C-alpha cells in the first residue's frame, strides 16, 4: 500500500468506556498522480512527481476493508485524473460490494465519453466535474488543452444516463468572474439540473498566480446579486438558485 495516495478525514472522534474511539467517515483516494490536462493553477495537492503515478486496485480494496468498520460511509476517487485509471470498472464494482459505501468521483470530464461503459449511476453517488468556464478560448488558456467540447459532450452523456452531477467552478479573477461568465455558468447548470460549487483559489499555488488570479468568492458573487448568507453546514454555505443547489 502507498499511504501517500490516501487521505483520511476524521473529526468524529468519540469517547467510549474511557477510550478514544476514532471514526473514519470519509476516505479520499488519488487513483493517478498524472493528468491529461495542465491547468496553470494546479499544485498537485502535495503529490510529488517522484511518487508512483498509479496505485493498484488490491491496495485500494485492502485499505477500504481495513477502515470500513470505523464508520466509513464515503469514498471519493480523485487524481490527477481518476478516469485515467485503467482498472476503474473492476475497482468501482469491488468497492460497491464491500458494504454500504457512497462512491464519489472528481474528474476534469474530458474522458467521460471514453469511460462511460466503465461507470454506472447505480454505483456512483455523484460525479464532480471541474469546469471553470464555458468560453473555449479561456478554457484552453486555463487547462492548456482544447477539450471543452469533450467535457460538454461527456456531461450530456451523464445527464442522459441519470447521474447526479456537480460542476466545480474555480473562481479566477479576469477569466470567469465577470457577470456574463457567472450568469452563463449558473444558467448552464440550471438548464441541466447540475449542482454548482464555486471554489476559492488555493494559496498553495505560486505566489504570482495567486496574486494575479485570486478572487474573493463572497465579494465576487455579491457583485452579481448572489448572497451566500444562507444555510451553513460544515463550514460550507448553501443556497438555491434557479432550482439548483449552489455551494461555496
């Protein structure tokens, strides 16, 4: 097992019979260290380029078995790009048969069309797709690739096949924070009934990128009339807009 590819989220520790009992409700697993896009803001979430790029299915299954009795309810597969993982179909079916575990995937969406036969809405609770802009030129600038149409075609497939979809929209000053860009993204998600999550640029990226592209989410969204002073759960703000759930 390669533990650096796993991230365990705790926070539900309890005292029972005088002993500290750890609860592990959620497990995040990076299926691949590599990605088929080159987003300029990516900081690889601390995964070194010297580390192995792909983890083995057996390692993942063994790890999930070892923590499932500690209250595990959710497994999120990320990357790099998780749809580059060759044994994805076998992995998903194996995890689903371990027990009552919700499976989530976070992807850039470019490979959905190629891997649609390897996934199933009966197995995956939600797919989160990173989509920072609907503008083709800006998309290419952000990701380094001209693959926006592949992402949109993949999202169409997910909708037709009944998947629960969330769009992850990283706010980047000067690229997608003007009123037109934000309205287009909200309207797109509302039309397709996709959940929408606005994301704040991490300060783990380079200082130059952070200084140039950081946009305060609250201030940015309030400028176009959105107010995130709604329901707050686990430090995330929720509200409804045009019939969809938006989070920050």
